[in-house]
C-alpha cells in the first residue's frame, strides 16, 4: 500500500518527499549477481557485499533507523520508518541483508541494553556493516524455547558460555548474535538470561559455526557451538533471570507486533528469482500438458489454483485491514495470523505446483527439462522450514486460540 | 492500486456499523429470534415467515433501506463498503427481514441508469423489493430466466425468490422479442401467485412465483448488462452477512468451549477443539478482508469488482460451511438439539453458502477472469 | 460378505443350510409401513410392531442369540450367529428393532448379571418383546462418561436412584435400561456402578421420559429423569464400584470388538428409505442441473463424488480385511476406525449432496420440489449426531492415537 | 461378489510377505539406504543411480522377479495379491531396485498372450526390464507415445522411464503403419541412448531414452489393449509400495513423537500431532484395503479391475502426500535436515504420488466408469 489514506504529519509529508527524491537519484541499478529469494538465503560473499552496500547507502541517507534516537545512530524522527519503507518498496529497491539485526536485535538492544552497548552496536547494525544472527533454538528446544540448555557461568565480570544452538541463519556471515541462554538450572523461565555475543571475532576462540544441510540439499542454516566462550557482563541485556521477558521483545518485533517499525525494503528482482505465488503457478499450468490439453484448461486444476488465489489475496487484504481500526475486533488478531497463513499458503502453493507439473514435477535443479528450473519442488520442500521455524504452525494455532480467542492454555 | 487504503470505510461507515450493532444487541437477542422462528420443529412444516415488522419499520425509519439508493433518486448513495458493514451486523443477528433483497434490487436498479429512478424512488420511500431472476434449475447466470413478456404481460415462473412474502415489489427478469428486460411489479398484482418454499433455513423466506398475464412496468431493456453490473455488490453483501453470522458462531462456540468441562478441562483446552476454532477465525478474517476489498472495488475500481467479489463469495461459502459444522460439533449433544440456538445459524449459513452461487461456482468464474475462459 | 472363504465347522454348514431354507420360507413380505433408516429412528407404534413381529419370528426359529447358553434362552451353538447374520442379510430381511438390547445389553447382562436375572431378562430381550435402551450420557457427561452424576443410594436391599440421562434412543418404547451411575462420590472411576432398571413399568413411579427434539426437527432421542426410583439390588451388575469395567463390556460390543457376535439382519427397503451413500449421491447429481448441464457432468462434482466413493469402498474393504489376519498390523486397528469413518463419510456425503443440489439443497421435507424429498439436508444434519454420539470423532481419534499408535495420553 | 473373502491372500502370500519383511530388515536398514543414495546433497547434482547389486541378485535368486510371470513362461504365476504383499515390504524399505519396473513389464507382456512368452522367458531367467511408454508431456494414457517404428527400427524418444540404468530390457510402445505395437529391446542396443533425469527422489532412477534407428523385436501389435489390460496391476503394485513407505513414515514419526519432549510432554501427547497421525493411519488403512481389493479383482474379477485399481491409486496418491507432509512437519527442525532419514521417504512418496497418474487423474477415470463419460 504505497499511498496512505490516513492523515500524515508535516514531518512525514516532508520526509516522504525527501525519500522519494533520494530514491529516484540513488536506487541501485540491476544487481551484478543473482539475488536470493530472501536475506536468509544469501549464499555467497558477492551477494552479501552487493546488499551490504545498498543497506549502507540507505542508512547514510537516513532511510534506516529513522525512529531510533540520534544518540544510538538513529534518525530521531517520529513514525517515519513506515514512510521510508513505503517509498523503498515503491521504488523496488533490493532488500536489506541485515534482516535479523534490524527486525529483532535492534529493538531488543534498544529496550534492554546499557547505553554504551547501544552506542557501540546499533550504528554498525543499521549500516549493515555488522550482520547479526539469532541464537534461540537448540536441538532440545524447538518450539518450546524456554527449555534452552546453553549455559553461562559467572566468572567475575565475565561469563563463560557453553552450549549448542541450531537453525541460526546468517551465522556464517554474522559479527554478532542475540543469545538466549540459561544462568540458573533450577527455574525454567526465571533461569533464563539474554546476551549479545560476538561470533565472527570469536571463531576458533570458543565459537564454531557449522553449516546444516536442508532437505533440499541447500545450506543456509548453521549450528553454532559455544565452548568456554568468554563474554563481558556488559553484553548481558536487562537483569539476570529476565531473559524470557527480553526474548518476548524480540519475538514481538519478529511478528511485526512491536512498537518500533522494522526497516524494510525490497521488490527488486533478478532474472532467476522465482517466487512461490499463484502468478507463477498459473504460468506453470499454462505451460504444462495434462490429458492432452494445457493444465490451465483443466477445471480441477483451475479450481485448486483459485482456492490459493483467494487465500493469497485474503492474506494481502488482511494486512491492509490490519491498519483500519474500525474493521478490527481484536488488536493482534490479524497480525498474529500472518506467519501461519504465509507459510501454509506457500506450502500448499508448492504442493499444487508439483502436482500440476505431473511427471515433470519430480525433475530437480540439475535437470534441463525441469519446469521453472526445478524451483517448484525446492520451494515446496523449503516451505516446511516456514511451517516449522519461528514457532511451528501448531504453536501458532495455540497462540491464536489462547491470546486472541481466549481459550484455555494447552500447555 | 486505485483503491484507498482504508477500503473507503470512513467515519460515516464506522458510525453506521456501530449503531447497527447496538440496534440488534438492544432489540433482538438470539432468544427472541428463536422464539419467533423456531416454534414449530416439525420437519414437514411449511415455511412460516415469522418476522418482527415493528423492528423492521424502525430500520426503515433509520433510512437503512435507502442507504444504497443513489442520490439522484433521493437516496443516501453510501458506498458498498459502508453497506457491507451494516449487513455484517445484520448477519450477526440473523435478523429475518427483506434488507438484503431490497439492497439487491437497489443495486440492479441503480445499474439501469435513469430508467431505474422511478423504482428507486419507491425504495427511498420505504418500499421493499426482491429479485425474481432465477429459473427452476436454480441457475445463477444472469441470462437464465423462465419468465417471458409479451405485450407488457409476464408469464412463467421465477424460483428461489428471497423474502417473497415480506416484500412489496419484485424486480423480474423476462425474455421478450428484443432480448431480456427487467420489470417492476407489485407482489399483490393480479395474476401473481407466491408459492412459499419449505426451506431448511428458519430465518429466511423463499418462494417460487407464478406469473399469469401479470401487467408489469418495463424498467430496462438491457437486463443482462444491468444484472451483471450489479452482481458483484449482491455477492459481496451476502458474503458480509455470512461473515457476521460466522463471527456469532465462532464467539458462541468459544464461549461454550470455555465453559463446558470434559476430562477435567474446559473443551477449549484440547487442541482438537482449539485449532479448528482458530481455523474458523482464519477463514472469517480472510473473508472479511476480501469483502471490504470487493466492496471498495465496486466503489472505486469497478473494472476489478467482479474478480474481487467472486473471491469474497467463494471465501464466504467455505467459511459458512466450516464455521457451521464446527459450531454444532463442538457444542456436542446440546448442539444437536432444537433448543440450542446454534442450529438457527447453521441453517442460515447453509442457505447463504449456496445462494447466488457456491464456492466452486465462483472460483470457476474467477478462473475465467484470471486465466481466461476455456474454449 | 455372504459366502465365507474360511473353513466352516460341520455345525456351521448345517446351520447355514437351515437358515437359508427357513428364510426362504419365512422372510416377511413388503412392510405395510414406511421403514425408518435404522432402529434408532423408529417413530411410530406401527413401525415398532411390524419389526417386533419379525424379530420374534426369527428368534423363535433360532436365528437370534444362537451362541448364548440355552439356559438363558440362547441357541447353545458355537460361532453360529455370524452365519445367521450372513443369511439374514443375504435374504434382505427387515432389521431388528431391539438393537441396543442385542448389541449392548445382552452381552453385558450375560457377563455380569446374576443367573436368575439373565434367565428373567434375556429371552424377552432376544424375542424383541422387551425393547431396551441405554442410560450412559448425561448433560454434564458427554464424551467424558466417567463424570456421570446419576446417583444410587442404598436402602436395605433396594437402591434409590436420582438423576438425569440424555440421548436415550428408544426410551419411549423401552421396558428396560442399562444404566451407568454413581454409588460413591469420592472416587471418579471406582465410584461407578452398573444396573439394569425398568423404564416402562416405572413411568410415573420415579421415571419420566421426555422427547428431545433434534436440529432436524425430529424426535427419537429422549431425556430420562429418575426421581427416587426404587430398584432391587439383584439388578445391580457385578460388584459395587465396578461399573466402569462393566461399561467397558458394553462399549466393546457396541464397537463390534466384543467376543460375542451381535445378531444383525437388514437390507429390506421400503419405498421412501433413502440411504446416505454415493449411489444415491450420483443419482442426485444426474437429476440436478448445474451451469445448464447435469451436475453429474461437472468435473468438480465428479471428482468430489469419487473422493467419497473411494472412502466408502475403503471402509467396506477395511471390514473385509479386518478378518484376514495376515494383512493386519494390530488387532484393533481397523475395528476402532469403523465408527469414526462411517460417521465422517456420512457427514461429508450429506454435505456434498446439499451442495450438489445447489439452490434446491435448501428445500426440506415439506416441499414438493425438494430433491429426494428433502432427505439430504436431513441426513446431513443427522450426521452430526453420528460424529458426536457414542464418543465424538475427537474422542475416537484419541482412542486410536493412544491405543493403536501408542501415543501419550491426552487426558 | 465373485472375490474370495480373504482377497486370495493365502498361506503362500503370507510366507512371501513375511520373508520379504525379514529380508529387508536383516539386510537393509535405513541408515544403509541413506549412506548409499544421499552422499551428495548438492541440489544441482545429476542423478547417481546408486544401488546394491549384490542384494538385488539375492532377490533375483529368491525368484522374486519371476513371481508374476505366468507358469506357461516358466514363472511362478502368483496372484497379484501376493505380489502386492511383497511390494508393500519393498516400499517400506524404500529399496532402490528394478523390481517394480520389471513387474510392470511382466504384466504388460502377460497381457500379450503367447506373443509375450519369449520376453517373459527372459524375465524368468533373471533379466530385468522397464516400460518405455510415456511421451514428453508425461501423459499416462496408454495410446500416447513419441516413438515410431518403421521397418523394424525405433525412432523418437520415451520419457519418464523408471530405473532405466538398472534394467537389461525395455518394453517400448511405438506407432507404426498399422497402429501401436510393443517392442522388446536391450538397453545396450546400438542407437539407444539413456539420458538420466535429475529427479528429486534419491531412491529411484529415471531417464528419457533416445531411439535412433534402434532395431527391436515386435512383441505385440495390440499394444493399447495389452497396456490397458496391464495398467490395473501396475497402479495397484505402486499403491502397495506407497502403503509400505507410508507405514514406515507413520511408525517413524510416532516413535519420534513419543521421544521428543516439548512443553513438558512428548509431542504425541498433543492432539495437534496425535490426531493428524491418526488421520495418516486412517489413509494408510483405507489404501491398504483398497490395494488388496484391487489385486484380488485383477486375479478373480477382471471386469472390475480397472475400477478398483483406480480407487487404490487415487487413495495411494493422497496417502503419499499427506503422510509425507506430516512426517517432516512433526519431526520439526530435525526433519528439515538432510541427515534425518525422513526426507528419503518424503521424496520417494512425492515421486510415487505422481507416477502413473495422480489422485485427480485416477478419480476422473473412475468417474467415467461409475458415472459414464461426459460427452
């Protein structure tokens, strides 16, 4: 939704004009490399460098961190990030690589870190010079985050950290990690604490990053192993034993339900980008034969594609409606559905595409005859990452049932 | 997108929706509905057409029947988005009345241009109306009718006419020598017979109408075009009704699931109940968002109105079916009894699910728009 | 499956020949009344009388209770009830009205009652002269049967019963009820006891039967209210506090998983009998217009009908496979699915029929133009009785997950 | 019903199924499979065709490839029900080998009458084979082929040929002047080129085959009839493979759900996991029952074989899809990794789901049988 119908402040009006002009003059040209589908799939240094350059230029121009205080490297503006976001998306800029830093680490650091830590970390986070990753999940703590076992033991002003994190996207590029761990084994929730810890500079000195291979065969996720990593107490966020509360700040912003608007840009495509959406699915159906006719002419295929079109549009219109308060029943009801819907629509779109492709649906990336270069079966398999990670679909339904509908807690 | 961000759902619409919600909450609790329409459980009963004319008159006096009438015909000319908001509340109350049928007629008349203004003026005056445009086969195609017109006289029959015994006027589609025209006729006109249908839904009145040389006023000779222009609004407001009724089903079932104890827990503790109720909510929200998107398109982006309205009604039909099934199932034994109110909404929703086309029908037409028709 | 591939005993072979001949000579002619779809929908005395006459003649001929001891009115045969059942179904006889008596009460009484109670009750149960009903469910105890509150208080050799049972099919015709109640409020399971109690003879003397109206508008179920009903201790089954274990015998036989084969007959149809199956659904689709063609020609309708055909046949073949031990993984795995599948297939068949009928799908019994006389929407609504009663579908899935798959108990 | 109660699944079939189960359990644990086929995770890899020829030779020595060969061609002539039992165990082990492809060729050759006996004799001798009957569009219709034959030479290409690099012979359908014939040709024949496909499934080998003037033996001139007669058996045994693999998926996921703790309970405690796993079981059982019904019909009631086999494969395709999705989802993060075995079955099942027609395709044909074709 580029243009907004709500009343804008004078600051917003002026800032919008500024952003639009700056983007007109400074939007980067076509990328020299194939862009991945999302920041979490960045595979090569070349991709990273291109995207980091874009983020830095946008930050230098004041389009990132607009609403953060100037003292920590922000723009000191009032509700202007959404304006910058709208203009960047309107201009179809590349996306920003430091997605975990901007969306999850920055608001958490702002709310819970000591002043000098904020001043140290946030400017390089906004500029994208420091990539961030997130250390929440563990082999024994998936959806049940509060079961984390990674442990920090006090040693004077330092903490000695040991443990094993998994599913850490971007860890292979990251300078810093937001880290949920345990400082007390006798209390489940109150025994948790929250740190920011160095990764890249500690590699081989207490930190090991190992790629995990996905069912698609791709890398992208990592395991991060801590063996006696020493961290200064200053990098602990908020009080000892308050890690769970700090993590809630992170998760709230991850779900887009935090008070700080996350910087977002995007829309630029490179040639081989292949989105999991119904536009591409219809294209596939047009080019695939079924019973001697195009699959796009088969009434059953048409019906099932239209089911997905309706759901996809429903999700888009939910997002639009979530900003029209007269049409809302409960403040978080729509927001908390986003992740569930987006992941399940992607999964069902992928599944249907593979079925539409029929016999060819089994052909993979290495096959010259594969429809869409084999990206459909890959997208379908990757969709399980979406329905599993960051709270499985089952956990999302618990949250919606309990927080929105007010049903009794299942756990 | 040429549409405004807020669906054009402005302050006036907000006030209308809120006042409608309050009106039904104050005047028409569900036990009143049950007492009115469910007094005779006999499954072989005829349809009774019980409704509250006094409350209805209040609604007319509030101007609700003239909301959609264009200003040229002295109506309020409110956007479809605002009308949808009102209808959502009507659906939540499952209020038996000819508001939807009158709105339907209004949208068709408004699509007739100046030729429709006389009839619209009657609606502004408080007359109610319904469409008589469906043939015996129940085809939802605008061009299908079993009524003919020769020398100004209607003959034949129209079926699945909604609220027939509650309305003053019918807008009839009939074939004549030149093609298909629309006619405006009083329900008490000589030669016109209303045969009530015995339908499952207790909150609605439906009939088939016999025309024997009924004199009628020709409103428009471009009948198919007018009907096709109006259908998106008709589908959209019915979808809004479904959203409101489904939200009643959801909240009522959630309340029961929080009260009823089984196996030492309230029902809603169990994921086998909790998760499907979340799925009901998800369907309702999808549908609601699609309803206001379609309404806004009718108001501001008419070239996409049909596309978006098909989405809204396809989604609404699925929502009606799923919400209804879960509401009875999770009320358990009590939900299977006549005395429990859930059956009223269950039956209304099954009716709405099929009325003006089910999900499969709407998706097939949506596919024709988005993927091209199949030769 | 009329003819069996397994080896039959000499007794079975001889008995089969006897049954076939007797049925050839004695199968009743067409019924003088409209037959309901099942014994539980018997509405009129005329229907009941016709069906009772049939049951009595079959009992007198030795086709009912074959495997029960002669002392209690049975045939004293060995595994011959299934032979009689196969022959009765083959001959398309009417069904037997005393379905709760034969399927649930008889095996329970046999296993748990005193000898003289068996001798008193079972012959008239087998003959159908005494209709039986079941008093398990209560307003506060639906799927969670162990929560029953109906209470029996000891008074010398008698018990004084107070309480409220619901969903008691056939109670308006019943002489006897099997009754699960509480004799001790301090233990949930061990506080339950099990009785057989008179209904018809106690009407107005401690027993009130009130019809419940279903969402379809039909009667058929009842509430039964006990107010100081006096019952002799001899009618208590098994030990005090063992009611739950006795109820398990009842439920096991209800699910067809008990050791005693339940007498069954059926297959005779009267004109207006309308079964919820895909044969009738296809018929409906042939006679309903959709987009100017028969609905039966619409590829989407065809696909959805075929989905149901596959499930319906799958259920039938499950029943066949449940007797082929080499193709079973777990003894109860198929049996325990029967109720879940049958009820959900019926529900989905009804729902699809209403949709196939389109605009006409809303026409009900009183409408001359209603497809199949309006029986489809009635069947669809009645299907919720099936997915709710006798353990909801949710409870069935718990049972299957826990007993067959061995997953952790949800309750 | 002309079918025997027990599906004709007698003592011999029981012993065969049990011995197959033991054979795979003893010789081919899943970690062995993973080590063999999943050594290179690179998504742009070519297909590798890794398999265990020694174990395969043991299977041939046990006579399993000759099970379905009629006795006139010195085979064992076992009923399809017995073969399905063996294949169910093969599917459970996801064993990479050309057993199904050889059985497929066997059923087609057996449908050719005495003309097929020479080729069948080769299979009895231990030769393996596969069908090359599918065109570039992936049509599952028996009459569609891109191969032609003139003067005894094959030209053109056949696609989606299963286990092409593992087999000795191909049974090819090709158009000639008289219609469509079947040809028997060695995979190392001059002019025949095997182009391996890079497929998702790691347990199978698939290729398209180029024929450049390949000399071939004509087996039958009634190609379409033979293929149509054999297809029910081909669908049925593939469905049996799916049943076996789905049971592995179910049991493996149940085991994980009983082990993995979340929120102070094993996963399987939660109805959001428990109930869908029950639904997986329900689908498997439905499918298994339909498989043996179809197999028994092929053996004893051939006039209904196609009808019942369509049911079996339609059910199997749905089972494969649902069981696969749930197996990954409920393994959570670990199920999304290459090192966890569930992806092997997930990928095999997706392949099987589509092979020889998906659920929609089979239901459309079933409808033609039960409801009549649409004009």
